[in-house]
């Protein structure tokens, strides 16, 4: 295994090598989106930066909900930076 693969979960490495969707739904990187092998890491690697609309479709939640989560995350980051 190369050094690059050591930073990724084993299921990610297996999905990329075999082309088979991940079935480990307990993995924190798992998403229900077969086009990206059910892996958010594959999704990021293959698509790069995504719009909130693209993210909402992958997560199967509304665009408004993704926007709410983004705003909350940015608020948390902002508070930590000010510390």
C-alpha cells in the first residue's frame, strides 16, 4: 500500500480499486449516492468543489437545509478564529 492510501479508510481504497460501491454504512464518510461509490471522499475527489445544490442531491436533503448547515458551520469557525 502506498503512503497516500494510508490516510484514507480501507473501504475507500477498496472502492477505488474494485469499482464497487461501499456497503459500510456505519463509516462516517458513507453517503447514499451510488454514482460516487457511496463515499464522500470519492465524491470530493472526482467532483472537486460542489455547489450547495449538488451537495443537497447527494445527501438527499433540501437545498435550504444544506444552506442552514453551511451557515452554522461558518458561524462556529468564525467563533473559533476569534478566540
